[in-house]
């Protein structure tokens, strides 16, 4: 009897441990759809965002960041161009192409660089897609090399010396390919500034506006909010003016592959699995949650109605949107 009880106890303990392990692996108990093409679902999402935005403003720029594999029909570098997707976007933002892939200020391995460039060039050579690269490097010689390498490949670039994208670099002193042109569309741009967390550096919203006004970048990728407060229409117009008299574009950052608990749409009672589109917290970014981006409820938050995030961006006067976490499909494919 004693041995049998010990055996039963061991079995129960094993089941409990397996259950706990399973819960940790799959925090959202709602099962994923079977046989879903996660790459195609992301293409569909971006294409719907594009159609909605351009239906309101045909000149509104749609830029997708990372996840460049979906420009290929097969998702590898031997595939044909996926023209429905390529035609829906105006640009592709790519991080870490020459520096930062494994560590900041470190050269990206050539095999990874070449693999990514195959997709970037597939899009660039089969449409009017602008390629914009953000390399993370702080050594001056590496920043110089980043600008030179990207320019040689026909890309425009930004060498970010802070991964948090919270500052305007003081090097190079003269912006690479600086000009006084009136930039009215993405294709005319020769450089850009990527600045998402200005409240880390600038004490007030107007301090940030003034700092950007004193630069000559052709376009600025920025957040819709400064410390949860949106910019006024006057500030938006100020931000569009270069210091040298030229005009620039303002591009608004928007994550579509993750929900962020510091955004206006986040509800106090949200958690993993409730709503069902919230899949899992990103272990590398506290407060960011991988979402089931094909879910209608999530998509309605992003676009398609007057209360949507994208409609607010359009109404505010931005010239385009920078869609992040396009590569969320990788999480679900794994």
C-alpha cells in the first residue's frame, strides 16, 4: 500500500509539474488557428492599413519596419516579389543592417547583412519603395562607414548612437546628405532622424520641438505623444520646418505587432489572454505585449474608424506612419 501511494503521489506531482510548465509556455489559453499563414496575415494587415490611410490622404506614406521577408512570395530570398504588399508600402525601415545586429557598435555579420539586403533590394527594384536603415553605432568611424555603406547600396540611413532613440546625435556635425530642399514625398528624402523617446532628454514638449526645428533632417520619425500628451497643430507645423528654410516630412511611429500598456487604448483590466488578442509580454521590453495581429478587435484599435489610432495620426497632420513589429509573424511561426 505504501509503495502504491508513493507511486500515485509521484504521478500526481508529475502531472502538476507538466501543467505548470505548459502554462508557462502558453500563457494565452485560447488556441492558435491551425494552418494559418502568419506572413500573409501580416501582409493583409499592412495592406488594409495602407488602403484606409490612402483613402483619406493619397500622399500619406506607409513604412514598415523589419520583417522584410514578406516582400517575397515564399518568405525566402529565392521567392518572387509579393507585389500586392510592395505596392501597398512606400518604404521599408530596417534596423541593424550594418551595425547592431548582435551588439551595438559591432559590425553585423556579412551573412545576415546579405540575407536582409536580398529582400530590401527585391522591394526596391520592383516598386517605388524607399529603403531607410537605422544602424546602432557610436564610434565616429563606424557612423561614417554606416552612412557610406548605405549610400553606396542606394539606401538612406541614420546612425543612432543610443539604442533608446532618445537623442539627436551630435555627430556628424553636418547631417549626411544635408540639403535645403522642400521634401514633399518620401522618395525625395536624402536623410532622416529617428527619435522616439525625447522625454528622456528634453524637459518639455516645446524643448523637443525647438531642438528638432534647429536641424535639417529631411524627415523625422517620432512618437505621437510626448509623455502621453499629443502635440498641438502649431507644434506639428513647427516640426515640419527645417532650420535652413526647407520643408520636411513628419512620420509617426506605431507598433502594430505589439500592444503597449502606456498607450491611450490600454484598459486597466487587460492582461495576457484578456482580451484574447494579447498573447504574451515581450521579455525584452516591459509593458509591450505580442498580439494576435490578425484579430479584428486589435485591428479596429489600429485603423478603420474615427476612434482608431491611425485616424488620430491622420487628423493630427502627420505625413506618414512607421509600422513597427512587422516581424511578429516570426514569434507565431516558432
